[in-house]
């Protein structure tokens, strides 16, 4: 009984119940109005049609439009659900607030024109990607930046802990998920010690990602330890479209000289201290040198959006001029749901479209729009060796069914698909032609491309490029099963129907 009561007091369950009660009341109200007269029914139908037309004429992705138009027309309350949960457009107030935070830090933005000129001479195609990123996110390309790729969380965590211990000025952390266990407890002890010795420590975590994993006022506790903590976009009991705008970024910045990012959150499954869905395969990247400047800038921008702490502060002290002699070029950048630029998706497609010999992709989810589908098919039918790695053991079964529903068309076009056979793969990487790679937080799905705050590191001719390739090749050869076309079509009629229905609503997943 106590365990049941404890479960019912969870904030997530409480909020869900409140939302369900509100929806139930709306259904009762709507049912009452519907039964009043045929005139009321006609008005409500006209409202649904008007909303469907509005969605049709919006600048949303066609897949979003199809899903919502279907719901609006098929469900009597579909248009109310659209108002409440569509989450693909932000309020003017939020957009202005975010733009203000970008403007506050714009004077600290550093662009390396020499590096951009050098990239342009070496590879005009890659330079176009760099210029696109610079023009949309204001994040430049840098040289003199060391890169190290980690093919799994266990290797990452060893270096990560040592880097945290080396901090002398500050540590900035931003994660979608933190959860009690070996990983977070180890990190927390270091953060407490550093804060006690005068190191500035900041932590920002997403409310949705942590809502069932840590206590509601955990941020207050961390603040008492000297760890300045901000909770991103708190979940409220009253539904609103902004509930979908999540901070899916994962980064740690140390003294402005070292930064880490990738798929790993601060939870034990990411370093395989806890088993979930078999072996958890994830990846991360460390950068050191000039390229860290962009990560410092994007961290401060989102921190100010969430807290407005640094409006009148001199942020110069957080930037370092310590370069690190290394080959190649690095461009760290962010993506957000407010600009509608779809930076992550466009960079992915840019890499795919520029590929001459091969492009290898790792993603836990393959829920793609028509544009991405066409880019992958075009590359493959043009003679490029396109390979995609997905999980064989999913963390979300419905999402995995949608992922597998995309196999048929891709395989038909010559794309090769491999499922990681030892468990769940959470890596988000792409590598092409031995010269270009990207490691970051953006999945190949609608949420990452349209609704989440994300961050990625784009690289050209760095050491990590070949390390990403080596990881993919190892997966192809040793720890995956290749999916053949016959495998993708030899499924039961129930599976076919299930995938058809789920695919219709895939933009909402």
C-alpha cells in the first residue's frame, strides 16, 4: 500500500492526472454542446474544418500537417488537442525572450575568418555547410582544436572524471537526464568539492527528462551545496504547446578549454553500471582548444533564457584563448525549435548530399520526413555506400516499429541497414568519405529536428573523423545483423497495420 501511495505522489503522475481531468471536463462540455442542437454541431464542425485549413496553410512540415489534420477531422476534440499539444510553434513572448538572450551574448561571439577561408580552399562543399551553420546559428568554424571520440560510455567516463577534477575556474553542465547512481553520485562528489574550493559550478537539466528520476525540489538542494542549478522548462499541470520544447542537449565545459558532448546523459545505463535493454552503446566526443568557445557561448545563451542570471555580467572571463595544435576544423553549433531553420536536419542532409563514396549513420530512432528519406535514397541510387545503424533492442517499442517501417523503402533503394545486436544503441553520429563527421545529440527524428534544443560538433579532417568511422566499421563487422529487404517485408498483417497507423502519427512521437 505504501509503495502505491508513493507512486501516486510522484509529480509526473499528479500532473498527468490533472491534465486527464481537464481533458475529461472538456469532453463533457463538448458532449453537452454537441447534444444541444444540430446548429451547435454545425458550428463545431466548421471550427474543426477551419483549424484543418489553418494547419494545411501553415509552414509546418507536411508530415506534421497530415497527422494533425487527420486528428482534427476525425476527433470531435481534435482541434483542442492541436491548440494544446501541437508544440511546433512558440509564442511570440518566448521567441522574443530567447532572441534577447542571443543578443545579450552576441558581442562575445568569435568568428575565425581565416579558418573559414582555409576550409573554403580545401573543400568548397564542406565550406558551404560551415557557412550555412554560421549564418543560422552564428557559430563559426575553428582550427587548432583537439578532438577525441569515445565509442562507449565506459571509456568516456574515465577521461570525463579526470577532466572534472582538473577544473580551476568553472564547470558548466547541461543534460537532459540526471539520475542517482554510480555515475551521477561520482560527478556530484567532484562538483561539491570543487564548489567548496571556489570553483564556479553550474548545472542545467531538463524537467521532462528528470521528472521521474529525481525529487521535485532537487535543484534547491543542489543550490545549497554551492552548485548553481536551473531546471529547464518546468512541467506544469496546465497543458500548453511549450511542453514539447525540451532541452535535449548534453554538454560539460571546463574552464573554457575542454568540452564534452554526445549522446550520454548522467545516468548509470550510459556507462553500463545498470543494464537496460541489454548493452547500452553510446558515444561522446571531447574537444579542447579554440572550438570550445562556441560551446561556452551556446551554454550561456540557454542559461540566460532559463534564468536571466547574467544580463548585466561581464562574460569575458568564461572564454579562453588557449588553442590546441591539431589537424582539421571543428564547428560546434546548436539547434532550437524557435528559429525554424532545422539546422541539425539540414546539416545531416548536407553531409549526405555531399558524400561521394560513403556515408555511415548511427541513430537510435529513424523517424524521418520525406525530405530526409529522399536524400538518403538519392545518395544510395547515385552510387554512394549508405549504411544506417539502429538498435535491435528498443527503448520504446512503438518508436522502433516506426523506425522499422522506414526500412522497406530505404532497402529498396540500396541503403544498407544494420541493427546493433547486443542491445540498445543511443549514438548520434554520421561520417562520410574519411574527411567529414558529426557527433552530437540530435536523433534522426521529428522531435530532435523540430521540437528540441540540440547541440552537435561538425568536423573536417580531424583525428575523431576516422575514429567515428572505425566505430561504425566495428559495428558492421562484429556486433550487428544486416537487415535484408525480405526481412523487412516478411512480417505479419498485424505488424503491417500497426506500423501503418504508428507511421501516420510518427511526427508526434
